[in-house]
C-alpha cells in the first residue's frame, strides 16, 4: 500500500511541476484525497468486484474525465514514467525487441456502416442492388437471400461507420467480420516488459504498421539508457535496439530494408513464397537473404522459439485478463490513450511481481490470506507450547517445597 501511495504522490508532484498540469493536478489531488478518506470502503468494493459490468462502471467514472483532460503526450509520459521505474529495477534491456499485433473490436456496429460515395446504409444499398437484379425491393427475405449468395466485398475503402470513422473493417481472429483497431506491441525479449504500444486501423497490414512501431521502440529504449556505472556496465543496452523478432506477417522486402536502415538485425520468419524475381530489387534481395541466413542459425531459431512465449503473453494479460478485446472508446487517439494506460498497468504489474512476488490484487489477497494463516499457526503453536510447559513448572515448585 505504501508503494501505491508514494506512486500517487509522485505522480501529483510530477504533474504539479508543469504549469499546464496544474488544473489536472488539482483535480487529481482532490481525487487522491477522496480515496484516502474512503480507503476502507474502496478496498471493500475492489475486493467484491466480480462482474465485468461493475468494473466498467467504476472504470468509466474514474478514468474518462482524466483521459479527456490529458492529451496523448501526457499519456505517453505516464507510460514512460512507469517504464522508467521498471528500468531502475532491471526490467528493460533493450537489445532485442519482439513486435506483434492483435485486433480489438471497435465500439461501432457493422449495421451502422454507410457508403463513402452515396452515404446510403447497407440496407438501402441492398435494396438498390435488388431492384437492379429484378428482385422486388419490398420482399426483404428475397434480397436477404440475394445478399447471402453474392460475393461480399465490404471493405473500409467503400464503407465507413459515421460514429467511428477511423475504425476499419477487418476479419477478426474468430472469423467474424467487424469494425476494429489493431494494437501493436513492442516487447523486450529478455524481460517481457512492454517497450511501446501503437494503435492502427484494423485493416492496416503488419508490414506497414511496423514502420511506426520500430522507431517508437527505438526512441523509448534510447530515452532509458542511463549513464555508465563505475564498473562500466549499463542496465539498458548502450547501443539501443539491435535485434528485431517478428512472425511471418512482417516479412517483406521493404520492411527488412527499413530495419536495415535503422541498423537493426531482423529475425523475421519467412513464409513460403516460392522463387522470387529480384530484377531491380538488389537492396531488398540482400536484406531478404541476410534475414534468411540469420533465422537459420542457432541464435535465430532460439529467438523465434521464444517469440510467442513473451509477446503473446502481453496480449493475454492486457486484453484477455484485462477485458479489452472490445473497446469502449472511439477514435484512434482515444484508443491510443487507452492502450498506453493498459500497457503501463501491465508493466506496473510486472514491476510489482518482481518487487513483492505478486502482480495482481487477487494474488495479493491470496498472499495476505496465506500470511494470516501462517501467523495463526505460529500463534497456535506458541500457545500450545506455553500450556504444555506450565504444569511442569508448578509441579517443580511443589516438590521443592
């Protein structure tokens, strides 16, 4: 608890050090004071939360207003501050970075999409197609059957949701077609700490989004490189990011050339594309052949083998356990803010797990319960030993008399 209090106070002091932070800092300190006065009740509420609905109501009340008041740069600063605390605890090495992405369902329904050109809804569009095909537009069952038989071509290039224009139509992992965003993580391969997280439209390809995530990860690692210690060692790699690990979705000539320009050795799994033509693509050919040689070595095989263990784990913690597979904010900027806070929470849990052995409130509750059980057993054992020694002492005093 002291760590949480000191963290809140430190956040307030950092906010107060900037004039632009003062209105938000006063609001945050008022919230902090309210939490201190009602700490017991809040703990009971936290421990009694069992439904996602109750969690969402409480989360909306406490987080929505600060998210509106603070811009994306402030959220990035919060994430960077947590990452800096992890760096001090040795949770950031920075040499090898793994990048992967997952889709998150947007807070927008497919039933509300309209066309870019005519702004007609999907139902109106089907009726127009039915009239052109000679089907009665008033017969809903008829044009619904026609829609099931025709080849679907719904894409974000033709359709948009007016309530969230930046959400894009894509196929989810469970096979559904939905409006979604893509969250891309850059994870430290040695520790599992999240170095950066970026938000993209759901239809953006991995080979395109990595061009934004890799430089962001390099900047985040460069900011955390401390001064050398007396023995000349660094907690963070002095040369910054040197190796990139990713799956087959990130393999392309342009992506490999881009990584090479950043002086980063790529270990990206290569899909089976057959024989390729390299006419006029000498630079891409050299990058692809060099990557192929690296992933065939022992170092490459070891990195690709552990890729899913550390990177996929962050998706499970942030979106499965963290209940964020479906977003409740709209707009890419708000999604980016939400992802930064989620990533900061994951890094904070990793830091707590390193410091005290537990990283979640449930695990902390179990640890406190186990501690109370151990104390109860020690007290019981002490009382039993005291009760056994008491009769002997009285008997010895009577014999002496």
